[in-house]
C-alpha cells in the first residue's frame, strides 16, 4: 500500500515532468524520471518482502518450581537457565508455569529471502500477562538472510488458565518508507498456567486428633453397599444399580464401604451464582488456590484426593487425582454450573474427611454442613469473603463442633497456620 511519502514523490515527479515540457530544461526530465524510477523500484522490491519471514516464540520461566508432575515430590535436578543459543531447541510445553511466576518471552525472527526486510514493526499480544503489559510493541531495523534476531520482554503469569497466543501482525513501510506491507504470522502457541498454591506440609486438624490413623468410612471397593449416587465419568459399569436406574431413568451406581484408608475430598462451588468479585481476586479463584494447596498436602502424604462439584463442562473426575491431575483440572476449571453448593453437598457420597469451600453462605448450605457432621463425616468449612468477615450463620449453635475458618482473597495463605 502506497504511503503519503510515495504519493508525494509521484506528485513531485509529475510536476517536474510538466515543468520540463514547458521549459525544455534537461535536468528536470532527469529528476522526474529518477523519482518515478525510485517509486517503481521500491514498489517491486516491497512485493512479498515479509513472506520469507518466520517467527518463533519461546516462553521461559525465570523462577521455576521443582518439577513434580511426572513423579510427585521426587528429587530432581533443577535445570539451569538456558542461554539464547539453545532457544531453538527448547519447547516451552515441557516447562511448568504458575500464577505470579515471572517469565521471559523471546521472539526469534528468521528471514529466508534473498532481499533483506527493512523497518519491520509489530505488536505482540501476551494473553496471560497483566492487562497493562499484554500489548508489547517491537521494531526490527533490518532482517537479513541467515541472521536471526531475538527480542525479549519480561512479564508475569497473572492468572491461571489455558491461553493461546494469537497470530503476530507484522508491518513495514518498505525501503524509504514508500510502500507499506503487512502480514500476519502464525507464531501461535499454547501455555497452561497452574494455580498458585501454598506448600502445605502439616495439617494439625488431622494429625493432632489421630484422624489419619483411625479407620473411617470411605467409599471404596468392598462388598458392603452403603448407598447409591448418580453415574460419573470413570465409574465401572459393573457398579450400576439397575433397579434405581430404571426408576429414575438415568444411570445410578452403587457405593461400597471401605475402611482401610483415609481420603480427602475438597468441594468446590462451580455455580455461576456462587462467585463474588471478578478476576484474579474473586472468591472462586481463591477457592481454586485453596483446593490446590490441600491437594499438595494430600499428594505429599499419599492420601487419595478427590474434588467434588457440579458442572456440565467441568465435572471433576470420580477417581482420585494425582498431583499432575489436580493441577491440570484446577488450571482449567471455571464456575459455569447451575447446581448450587447445597445441592452438591446433599448428593455428596460418604467420605471420611471433607473440606467445603463456601463463597456465598446461606441457610441451605448451613443445613447440609450440619447434615454432613451428623453423619460422622469430618468436615472443615472454609468461608471465603472479599473482606474476610464472618458470615451470618447458625452453625455455631449446631452443637456439633463443626470446624470453621474464614479467609479473603488477599490473605488466603494465613489459613494454613490454623489447620
């Protein structure tokens, strides 16, 4: 596309040509032809200038945590920070990224054409960065064949989630700035950011009471049936209770008694109405970080860990989750369900220890928490509010000694001094 400068040169050349016809002065013909020739040459030169350009994006974690996804809590050597000569061989998918981790994003430009590219600029959009840092502008004076140029910028992983980099739009005004060229390069890539978590190593709530050592009611694989529930993905077809299935017209499975091992279940409120606030410091995001912290403890202590909640898209797996599974599920889950937390608690199968994360308490939730305690299920209720205030609740008058804690999105790690 012709720039204003190109049109200005064309007009000057035209004016000189008219002047030459009127005065018959030779140098005006020469100047007019030179300007027209310059415009034509730069036009031809700029055609496809950016076509041979390639871009590779590499994201490097500047503060990596010990890798734990393959073998949780195994002793592994921490990789040294790579030098720029090795960036072409790196794949950022092998790295782990967590909320608030500082990262370096490097754009590597390679030009394979014989004609050099001049004055290349563009904008990089980083979807996981803080809002003020998402748009990064860059400028490359010249790109020559066989010479790589790397540009880097620093930011941080603002919030958990699965992010996709968009295409990168390049533009150049061409030599002398006469004819602009644009091209969108698919320098796309996917990055999964795990939620932040507190490395919880002790839970006095369990250990001081000897709860981890005593036998407790747990849904398992013995021969004694303790109840039924709705079928979940991963359940064995052999456990289907056909009589109940025929009565309610949907798959229902049997639950069995197992008294061999403690399990931990964290209940999330996945309903839209269960969240207060927005963005990184909402009550739901705080609940996700708390769940990851309890998952860390369970993985470290080799305690089977379950997540519970109701959502059509983000229903937690029925089986116990590994540390890798916990992080991957919590990195992607969103609160888009319709079922309330009270409904989830009413359908919760028998569990020995349950942590309930409550964002918007109400009487129905209070009743279900009391019901869990009366069933002999050890229950810890954590109330999350934007200011950490104590919810209006009748649980203190229940007389059942229900363990309760309160927390807000800014001091959520302080709760682990109390559990």
